C-alpha cells in the first residue's frame, strides 16, 4: 500500500498524495482529517513510513467501528480496505458476497415484525416512520444520525426491509455500548445490496461536500425527514 503512494521509494508521503489515497477507504472527510492529524505528529504535512502505517491502522480501526485514537492502534483489526483495483487487499466480489450477513436470522424475524408494524408503503419506510423508533432508543441524536446514514444504503431517504434490519442491528449494538462504525462493515451490507467487485464502504457514506456537516447535518435534519436525505 505504501508503494502505491510512494512509487519512488522516497520514504515519505505528501499530504496531497495521501489524501487522494485515503479517500478510497470510503471514510468521511471528518474521520480522515482526524486520522491525518493523529498520524502527522509534528504537523509537517508529510508522513514518513511509520506515520503512514499509523494512518493505515487507524483507517482499519474506523472501518471496523473502533475509536479513531492512538489507543486503538494495538487492537486486532483486519487490514484496511481501499477501492483501488491495484490494491492487493481489495475484496473480490466473491469474497464480499460470500460473507455471511451479520444480522442473525432470528433477529431479522424480530426486525421484520417491527418493520411490518410501521405500515411500509411499497416495501419502504419513510424517515418520518423510522424516526420514532430510533428516538425511542434514547440514544444521542448524533449516533442516530449515523445509524440512518449507514442503513440508508441506496441513499433514497427510505429504508427497505433489509436496510431497516441494519438500522435496528446498529441501534442494539449502540445500546450495548458498542461504537457505531463510521462506514458500513462488509458483513453488515445486506446480501441484497452487495454488488460484485464492491468493497464495503467503497461509496463514501456521506458525500464529501458535507465536510462541515457534522455540525449541521445529523439527525435533526435526517430524522425530521421532511425532505428525503439527498446526495
């Protein structure tokens, strides 16, 4: 991975090159900014080999729902995933689609029952109908905003049966004090939503233009759902 950004073996990675490369992780600009700040220890705008490895490790942490902090560096995580086709770590379509879904069958049955009780229209629930269920969890609104973003996989402002199951799964994880990931892990993408040759989190989950949106975007806007969440 280092060789992809440092093809001349100079032993350093410029901020501009690193930014382009790290964006392929599918993480939001906000998270990537935090990763850069932690990796670029003396703020010189260049990463040496060791610092670049720290950045990669933090990307892997974020992709697996761990805190983006130096204390996460020693935790066991799978290697980071990038959408670049030349990356040796790219998950092939088969690997990604063969992964068992993290939502267990018995839980899915429970989530489907809740889904049906909310009177879906054409198999879809609007944000207005999902909002009370999410708020009922008493979780902080910024967490609920992220749950909505991650579960509305096709970005249409509505949740189908599988997307709703993802939302419920994330809510229950959060209630168990597990961190809600910054990008949707491969195992949580419903089989119905998996595309060949796609990497989980390959599509940015929050459009890059909303870099400052964490102050204004989350759930108040999303959960009010007067207007569907648009790209």
